C-alpha cells in the first residue's frame, strides 16, 4: 500500500515526496527526493523512513516546532550572511 501525502518542490528537477508505504511488510512514513530529468526519473537514495512504531514520537517532535522557531532561525541566517564584493 502506497499513499502519497504531498510534495514540496525543491528545485527545477527535484521534489520532496511524503508518503505512507509498506516496505518489507512494515508500514511507515517515507520522505524522499524524486527527480525528473533527461537522465533519470524516479526516487533517489536521499531520504528518511519513519517506522509506524516511531511515528507518534516523530509527530510529537514536529508538532513541538512553532512558526516563531523557524522565523528566528531564518532571521539569524540573514544577519550572518556576509556580503561579497562584485568583481
């Protein structure tokens, strides 16, 4: 059983796919990169699989992140970026 939950575009040729699947007889959540290019179309080795047994712990971790946490991180990255001179 495979059920795609959603996709996030990473760049022109790559999407991050979140899906529930059954691998080796065990259900879980898989987050992997999917590439569409002239040379190759399909899933890459890049990704992670969360077993159904660990999903509750994973969901708790994700739910503990607030939008404020992410905004602060983005703001600090912007402040630490050094401007390089044009040559």
